[in-house]
C-alpha cells in the first residue's frame, strides 16, 4: 500500500469514527448501512414466513449484534492508544466489517418485526440444537447456550469484561497493542463458535451465508493476530 493510500485510509478512519459510534451506541442500524450487499441480503432474508422470536435466526441476529458492538468499541479504543500502522489497520478492518454486519443483523430483525432484545440466556438458542455436543463449544469456549455466567459486563463467551476494557483504555503503545490483540483473539473465538452455531441451526439462507463468511474472515484475522502478537514477543492467552 502506498503512503498516499495509507494517509487516505487514516483520514477515513478518523472521519468515520464519530458517525459510527453514534450509530452503534444509539442502537440505530439499518440494512442500508452495509450498502448494496446488505440490500441484496435484505431481499434474500425477506421470507413468506419470518423466523419466530425464539428461533436460532433471531437469537443469532440479536446476540451477534451485541458481540459485534464490543469488537467495534475495542477497535476504536486501540486506535487512540497506539500509532502502530499494522494494528490500526487491523482495528479499522474489524470495526468497519463488524459495524456493517451489525447493521445487517439488526436490519433483519426490523424486517422480521422482531424485538432487538429478548429475555433469557444469551446464546440460549444454541442449546436447542447441540445434540451430541458437550457444554463446551467447538473451540472449547464454555457455556455456549448451556449456562454461561455473565460477569462484569461480559455477556457471552469471548466478550471482554468492563475491567479488561478499562485496562485497555489506560494502556498505550505496545502494551495497548498486546492487550487489544489478546482480547480480540478471545472475542473472535467466541464469535466463530456462535457463527458456526448459526451455520448449523439457522434456516434463513442469507443469514447462514453471512455466518459462514464470519467464520472464514475471523479465522483469517486470528492467524494475523497470532503473528502480530509473536512479533511483539507475546501470544494469545490460553
């Protein structure tokens, strides 16, 4: 990438920050936020018989929207705590991708006329189709749909706690980079397991395709983050 393109990307990264945060934390999301691709997914998700409120389709849309919101938040935090171009580029890609996907998921809930929040256990929709699976998820994450204990703001497996986010906000430079990469690695592992659950249990074809795409993209980012941690003399937390 040329220096001019990198500068342009940084300008876009900074200019879009306020708008993206306003949309995310005000809870405003539409399928249009993901552009033409989302418009096509919107049409594909419009079925004669929309999913039920307690379906895997609705549960995944709600839970992954929450999961994605924290990934975007963490990415904005590290952007302000380091000047490292590699980490900032990764954070930009994660924030941009997951903000768009979050818009699609919440847009589908609007399309299906279903609530964006629901009582009950997060990821409980996964328990309905876990025949033959243990209480651990496919990546060894505990509690997927089987009683994960929310604590200190961590609502689902892989999500950072409020304490961990506060530590990220106060770190800087290499320390912030390592904290971010470790937290995002765990976040991606939890997200991949949830996306695999939707690929297995969801019935809306567009949503299943999105879930499979999440698995592939986040697995690639896991490999990249492992390399970035190794370059900093660190490794993902066990």
